[in-house]
């Protein structure tokens, strides 16, 4: 190969040279090279008469040619292969080759070429069936109407179907070569079919690599089939045929052409990458112009489904009445609108889960926005062929049925009749097949999206025991870790989670799609934080943070995650020896629970909480990290009702405790659990009396209360 810049200077032409008059070489081709940057390749076959060649170039529409290169002549049969490396994709060029010998030079006809990409359909940009859609499209639609008696082959759609967009039912749109190249196949299709022609163009990628743009379902009737022949050079945008209108005449599938990409690498196969990746124009790379989005193509009113593991049964999830628990799979329905209907799949898809607590307190996320799990990425691993029977190669749509298709049980079965309310349709046709766009995101095993990492053994273990593993680690879903029944050591505390589905098309990268709130409810709740303050100055305007009106902090308890509850080491502050509380003074309490609560009540009780109630607090639930995870209240300390130092009503020197009673939100069984007061995972009917004991010193007239720790 001789490249641009390696100009071969012709030897001095001898006047006595008796060479014959030059003739134009054969097989002259000017073909764009879709490398980075773009190039133009010249090839021809020597006939042995040339001393040298001059290649001229002009940028259209300029009339002026400039000498591009001079190439020395060679022996007959030798193939000349040279490159023009100064090519701008948006420019059109005209080239002219001169063949010279001692008698002079003879010029070939001008040849125009450009290295742009062009949308292949004349009528508009409309994708019908997208790249790597799951289940058996294959142009079959309703197999009964087409005379088939068995389920069509299932798998990944090995290309892109482009819609006919003209409204004339008898006329198909022209089909253009999206890239320039050399025609390698021209076929009218299998015997007995009409309008099923096929044309394939070899596209030069440079470096000895090639791709093949193949178009199927071209018109073959009415004199509309292409006149192209094998070996012809076509430029980008040159007509190669017309969309057939007879193959799908029953109306079950819209008229379209199937465009597939094949590779020259070994082995040669189709479906090597997303077809729309070849384009330069963003409008061609994303025909719909919209980013991926959550959708409801099966019309069940939901964009996400949850399944229990390992049974795989559908969870009738409801955020208020039926939360998630245990081992689960999350199936998100995501579409990328590249046409009208049906919709298409994003080019990549992944997820991460945002927990309710800040990382400074507890790690409760699954991966992160910067490091999500990736279910697939068609840019780096190009799928194809048939899925396994459990459908885990790309998406698992087992038991996910179109609305009304109750007997669809897996991704390799179809319904016995069309689904009356299905939105998987073209025109009036209703499909028999399972839903295309329910992606089991929790089957992702890493951040790469390769087939080898997708597995049904991956899931979200919501009741996992925390071992301190980083949230961005390879096992962030904790699918292989131990479970626990204790909220004190749970990796994923009960509460409201945000599942982020991350999806891309070729124009909109990493679009963050938030699923509706996902509520976990695995554990009995417990008290994580206790603050107690005293209003010593009687001023309502003063107060500690979280304790309005109580300026003296007398008690502070904060549970340490993954430790037993309660424990003395978590008592941050207790001003027992220096703080006296008197009757008539206000006592403030602020509690934070391990999860949102439905109700909470706090009392002062005798005998370290085991005796009768002295006085109840008045308070209400509020939000710290989650709605209703915090309770704040106050009471005015009562006087000794009798004035007698030994009065039995309070009992002089009697220990008073906070008696905390609360219920969490309803679990999947419909029950609301009480507090776990000793971290054994079991609700305690007597409430939590572990915190803040007040020793009543009721000696008149001061009737003081001494605040001490447990």
C-alpha cells in the first residue's frame, strides 16, 4: 500500500522511449474509508502501459483540480492501493486519474466521492424493531396468520428494522446505502417469497477490517428491484432499492427493511454492534430524539415489578400495605423511543440503589451513581443468537406477561391467542409474545455489562447482615452474604429506597430514571438516638439543637451500627451529678428510630419504667432522614402531690425512666411491629425502658429531680 505523502517521482521521460500510447487501467474504484479520521481509498489494476499516474482532486463545487499524488507505473495485473488521508466527512470530492507515458497523458472520467453517513430511508427516520430486542420478531409477527404452526425462533433481534414511512400503501420508500462501499451480494430472496430482496455493501473501516451493511425485504416486484450488480461501487446516499410492500401484505407487521451489520473478523457474523452507531449526525443516532425513559408497554399500570427469590413469584407490591422483604429481583420496564410503536431498548442499562441513611451513619446503598451495576452494554459486548431457556443472557422476562396473556410463563413461550389489551402491537395487530422491555436489573453482576456476569444467582438480599463491605464493591447487592433478623446489624435498614435505573442511547448517556419508592420492611424497629434536655431558665426561645425550649442538654445516646442495643459505650453524655430538675420545669425529649414509625408515645414511669406512669409526654412524629423516623415531645415535671417526703404517689428516691412505645409501618403480613428493646430481633410488648432515669428527690419545698444515667 502506498499512502498519501509517499509521492513517487517519475523518472525522466526519454524522448526515444518507444512505449505504446497509455491506456486507462481497469477496475478503478474510489471508496470511502470509515476510519478515524476518515480517508478515501483508490484502487485499480495495472495494465502495464503506464509510466506513472497523476491523481487530481477537487473539493466540490470548486472547478479547480489540484495534483494530489504521483504514482509510478507497474507491471500488468498489479493492484495499486493508495489513500487520501485529507478527507473531511461533510465535504464531497471529485477525483481524476491521469495515465502517463512518453507520448503523453490520458485522463479517466471524474469520479465523485464522499465519506459521510446517510439515513437509509427516504421517507423519514423511523425505527420499527430495534437492535437486540428480545423474543422472536424475525419478521414473523403473528405465526398463525403467516401459516406457521410452531413458535418462531426466539432470541435477540440481529439488526434494526426501518419503517416504511410513506402513506401510500402500494409504494415503498427508497432505500439508500448509509455508507459508501462495494456491493457484495444482490439477491431476490428465497424461492416463493416476494418483496424479500437483499443487497449487501462491504464498508472499508481501514486497517484491513470491513463491515457489511445488508438490507433485507427489498421490493422485487413491479420492476422495482435494484439494478446494482456485485462489484459496483456505491456512495453514501446512493439508492440500492425500495422498501417492499408485498411480503407483509396481511398487515400483521409494518412494511420495513431489515438492516444488519456483519463483520469481516473471524467468524463472520451479523449483529456485531448497534447499527445507529455508524452515524455522524445526532438526529440519525437517536431517531426519536428522546432519552430512554420508564415505560408501561404491557399496560399493567406499573414501570417496575418485584419478584421473590428463589420462587420467582410476583410480589403484589404496594408501598402502603405490601412492602418488600427478603431476597428480591427488581424488574424495570425501560424503553427508548426510536419510532412510534413498538418502542426500542436502550443501548446500555444498569442500576444502583440509594438507601435512606447518609453514608456517615451507615452504608445502605447498592453501588453508586458513579459505579452502577451494568446489566448490559451493546457498545462493548455485542449480543446475538438465542437466549438460554431461563432467559438470563440479557433480560429475564420469565412469567412477565402482556396484560391479558395469562398463559405466558417464560421468555420462550407464547400465548395461545393475541393479548387483547397488549400494547405490543403494530397498527391493529396484537402480539402473542412476552413483554420486551422488562429488564431484571438485579441480575447484573458487575459494572461492565458482559454476558458472563449476568446471572439469575444475582439478586438483592434486603435482609442481609452488614459486614462493612463498601457500597461500591463487587457484591454490593449482598446476594451471597448472611441474613439477619436484627435491625441493629442490618445492612439495609427498613425504610424507603430509591432505585435508580441508568440507561443510555447514542445521544443521551447515563440517563437517571428513578423508580417509584421501594419500601423495605424486614425488622422490628429500635431506638437509635435519644436526646433529653431541661428548660432551666424558663425561656421558650432558647434550646439545644433538636430540643427547642430546653437549653440544658442532660442526656445523649447514639447507637453504634452493628453493635448490641443498648450498651453503655453509646451513652455520649449524662449530666447526672450536675443537673437538678425541679417540678414545674419542662423536660424535652427527641427520639430517632431505626425506621419510619406509624405511632409513638413516651411516658415517665416509676421503678425504672416497670411501675406506674408518672406523666406522659406530648409530642409528634417528624422527619430526620425519613418521614416519621423521629419523635419529639415535652412535659412539665409534676410536683409531689402530697408534699410528704415519703408519699407513695411518686415514692421518694424512686427511679423514673422513659417508657417508649412505638409501632412501625405495616409489613407484608399486615402487622405493625413493636420496638425491639434488647436487639434480639423480637418485638417487646412492654416497650423500651432503657433510657434516662430520673431519681425523684421530692423533699419540700424544692421537690427536685436528679437526672442520672441507667
